[in-house]
């Protein structure tokens, strides 16, 4: 108990003092997570629209697979991506391993199913009459999709926020594909794991506090937008 | 010719929702589409507005056969617009809703604003232009939805139950708008309705659907009506020259009207046992035909004229009715049932 309280006190001092190492780590984490969320959103949102709107053979199977992928362990993604980008892998010559790009690739794979399934759910909740109305007023497929996007906006934003929350807190992919290189691929979670290994808790606790603060803010945002969706439905 | 329909079928699973062998709809006229619930009115409207695809058959629109493919459907939908029974407005202001169709057609903002003003004026909703569309009442929503449809100046306007669930005042406004847009802008109008009086007053032609098929013969439960004073017995409505109906309180409503429509689901039918005496305000008759359709039983009762009665299966079974059962039929007349035809 004394160890935790002591670490907390010192971590608090570190945060107030604006420790450069701590902020560098937070910066890497935010950069990597933001980029991977943006890329995954560019893929996951259209995929969600297509799956929600189009009728095609095997649609149920696709949704089941996407739901299964929600439970994909980060270490499995790390392992698979590693096999492709390691020196002996087919993308080995691109020298992606132990770079921020490698972490982003892994994280994008991790959260595409999250964004896609939550987008499908958000669109499915939208009244079918919006689609019919847009079409009868002369909208094309893309214009109709824009109407649906607008009506489902809170649910879709919530999907993206949930995905961001997933990547900023993950450790497996960042550790296996990033390599925890100081100032380059060291994220909040990998830095905490390292500090724990070293038996030095101060930085780990400080990072933990920052991470928890982020998690709290993300959850607040998520519930805010989820709440808007429900209120709109009333 | 606006529409020409040949052998059109719409089948869901094993149920045939619509089966029309042939139908022609003229340009610039008003058609009403009537029939009981589940007759296929909305399905036909959805096919005519190109929002649904038929299972088989062909539709010619303005002389061209319709190919149910995305590109052609998109072109056709720009000429035909449907207003649903329960229309939905997009998030945003009333003005933005009305301008939507124009915006996606690339009409300039200045012109959009002018059209929005004009159509909102037409439906009497000018003061709502900046109001949040989701805060409107049912009648207001219908009027704005109508304005949104009219803003794009369609060739054809399809309305599903335009006055359903709307108060009397709004009903009159909506009917007036529909008549005006046909007369002033030559918009062809097809509207589904339960109200035969509405169909008779507004439409040039009536399409009657029954069980998904066109009813070419006599409209169901539509009869001629005559007012008669019988010395000593008071006032009567004579329905179909056969039935005498004492309805003194509806004398003013029926004045000048010569037709009555008795909705099949408003008629009650009670089994008459030999020894039972007939209740007042009922007509004795015999069940001549029984048909089960979508959870309802349709009876044709011969009580001097053939009356179509719609009842729940449970009620039909409870009374153990059958063909040739002797029954007492009761039909309460209401003001909306009278019309001039």
C-alpha cells in the first residue's frame, strides 16, 4: 500500500513538472492511435454501410465473422502481422517491423471489425423510411447514404470513439510490432509494461493515470453520443 | 398514357400480395386507389413509385418499358414522388427538408429558397420555415412532406392515405392542396384511401383492389341510397332499394348524397337461432360465401343484397358460423360513409 501511495505521489509530481519523457510517450501513443483510428474509419464505415444496406449471399456469415473478430486477441494480430513484415515475410523488404507504421497496421486490423459492426448496428437502428424518402425524392445511392449517415451520426461517432478507446489501451500489438523503442515506438502501455519489468513504478503509475484519464474522457464521449442516439429515437 | 401495367405480380414467400393482369393510368388525372386493409394498395403504390421491384410482369412508364435496374430507376424516381402514410422528415429545419429534392438536383440556393417559400405558402406552413422539423405535429408533418414532394415539381405524385390520422381541418387542407397541384401544375395524382367519399369527391377515376386483384365489378359494399318517409314509421334510408334503415340523426349528413359505403370491418354478424327474435337495427341474412384471407374471414351475406363482412377468425370460430348459417347483420352508419357518386 505504501509503495502504491508513494508511487502515486511521485507520479503526480512528474505530471505537474511536465516530464519530457512522459509527454513524449503520450505523444507517440496519441499519434499512433489517432492515425490507426482514422484509417480504420475510412475502411470500416463504408464496409458497415455496404453490409447494412446491400443484400448479398452470405451476409449473415459476414456479420457473424465480424462479430467473432471483435474478440480477436491483440497478440494473435501481432503474430500474424509479424509473419508478413518480418525480414523473412513477404513484406520484409519494406522494413516495417519495429516502426510506428507496423503498430498502425496491426491496430487498424484490430479495430476495423469494431467500427464495422458498430456502424451496422447504428444504421440498422435508423428508421427505414429515411432511405425510402431519400430515394423517392430522387437521391442516388451516395446521396441516400449521406442522408443515413446524417441520421445515424451519433451512433457512428460512438463507433469511432469506441475504436479509439480500444487501440489506445492495447499493449500486445504495440509491443510485438513496435518493439518499444524509446522515443519512437514506445507507447503508454508498452512503457508501463517495461517500467513494471524494471521494478520502477513511478513512471508506470504516472502513465497509468494519464491512460485512465483518457479512458474516462473517451467513455464520457461515447456515452454522450450513445445517449443522443437513444434520445433521438424517442 | 402514364402507366401501362401487364401481368404484374408481387409475391412475398408463398403469399401473392398483388396480381394485376392489366391496368392503364392516364396522364394528368386523379386516381383514387381503394380497397380493404391488405388489399395491396401500398404495394401497388411502391411499384408505381419504383421503390419496389415486382416479382413478375411489366410496367410501361410514359410509353417506355421499365427496367428495374439502378440507373433507370434513379432516372424514373426523379419524375415520380411518393408521400407515405406516415411520412418522416429529415433532421434539420422545415426549410431544409423541403429544399432537399432541389439540392440533390443541383438547383442554386437562390432558386431553392424561392421554391421553398412558394410550396410552404401553398401548404400553409410558411411560418415554419426555420422550425425544427422533428417538433411538428402529425398533420403538419404531412403538409411539410407534401410540400417537399411538390417542390421538385414531379410528373406524378403518389400519396398513401394522405388524410389518415389527420384532424378534419388538416384533411380539408391536404385535399385542397392535392386538387390544386393537379389543376394548376398538371401533376398526375394517385392516392390510396379508405374513404370512398374522399375518393368520389377528389378523383376522376377509382381503382378498386381486393385481395391484391383489381375489382372490376361493383365496388364492395357500395350501394345506392334513398331517403324515404314512411307514414307512421318515421324516416328511413333505403339502401340498395332493399334495406330500410331508420337513421333520423344522420338526415342532414346524407342530404344530397346518393351513395353509401359500408366498410366490411365495421359490420357485425351474429348467428341467429330459429327461436331467437331478430334485434332492432339488424338485417337477417344467409351466409353465401366464406373466404379466409390474412387472418381475417371474409363473408358474403345475402340479406336482400350481398354484403361483404370482414371478421376475425377467432370470432368466426366462436360463433361456429358457416355457409348457409342464418345471421343477423348490424351495420352502424356514419357520416363518412355517405357520398355522391
